[in-house]
């Protein structure tokens, strides 16, 4: 079945500093009764915007954030995407009918280490 997807955007920061690069996967929060396909947004210079055709279905979601410093390939062989700042960090977010632009703030104290 076709579902309506909404484009989402906003700012994203870690301890008040904009995240340079990465992506967010917005998974509908099934524990809150939401369902549907996941949405995907790219992070660039502290802003995120959903990919064309990959918006959210609305309602409660879990935002799964992976971000890096966006740096160039250093001599020690770190991948070109740069040093990882967040890896699959989850944050609840609720997209309502009139609020598809939201800020996400991540606190270092909220990050769970593996």
C-alpha cells in the first residue's frame, strides 16, 4: 500500500556543536503504536534533510544517528568519512502534522558505549 511520506529537516548537534556529517534513520516507534517504512536523512554541517522520497510517515519515531567529523583521509588510514562521533545512537522524536522541522540535541552523557 502507498503511504504518505513527509519531508523532514532541522538542526542536529552534539553538546551544542553542529554535527558535521552523517545520516539519520527514522524508524517508526512501534512501542508507541506507529508503523510504516523508515525515513532517511543526511546530515551536513549541523543540518539534516530527508532524502528525496525517503521522508517519514509522521508520528513517534526513533531517530538512529550515525555521524562523523567529515574529515579527509588522514595518514593513519581512517576512512574518508572521518572519525566517528556517533554510531547508531537512538533518540526519540515525534513528527506531528504541523512539526516536520525539529532540532535534535545529543548530550555526551546520553551516549551509550559498547
